[in-house]
């Protein structure tokens, strides 16, 4: 099983036990169910990884995002595996979408509740199915 941890806090945020797809600079995970890799982990991603609900108003979230993206930019630049300006543009586009739909999101953090860590976005599809979105460059994939 691959577990995705926050690169700044080490908190477990997701795993490949839940179906996922890339959406620009984000990874989107289904919160319920199992993708067949690990039947013992079937269930809810939020509970399985101990994510904790937190609250943000739009101004505070955008301030957190600005600081977080600056920290990630340095790491992306240091790796040298993608164009930083293109990455920043894609992240800004994703943040504009979050800002536009702000009232539809629930905000989660890892178990440490460290404010320096990633804020996980929890949304719901039209049919009510929950999903989370995470900044893929803020994750470290570890084989367990």
C-alpha cells in the first residue's frame, strides 16, 4: 500500500486504498470505498487517516494558501522536474476555483493539526459522494 504523507508535518493524509485522480496540481481521492488494492482498508479515508476538521474564513484560507504555495514553490524549483511558472499558474487557477466555491468546502488537517501543514479540502459531488483534494507536490508517497 502507498501512503501519502504531508511533506512538512509527516501526517498521513491519504493512501492508494482509495481511488484517486490528478486534477492539475491536485490529487483528488474518493473518501468512501476501496479500489481493490487493500480490502482491509475499505471505509472512510477521513477516519482511516485521522484527518481533523478545522475552520477557515475566506481571508484566512487564502492567506494560508499564499504562504503554503510559496513554501511549495521552493521545493518544486529545487527538484527541477517541472516549470515553476507553469506550476504556479496551475496552482493559482486551482485556488481561484476554491475561492469561487469557498462555501462548499470543509477544511481538514492531519492529526498533528500543525498550521504549517497542508489543509485538505473536503467536497461533495451532486450525488452526495465525498471526496478530498490535496496539493500533490505537498505529498510524499511511501510504500507500507
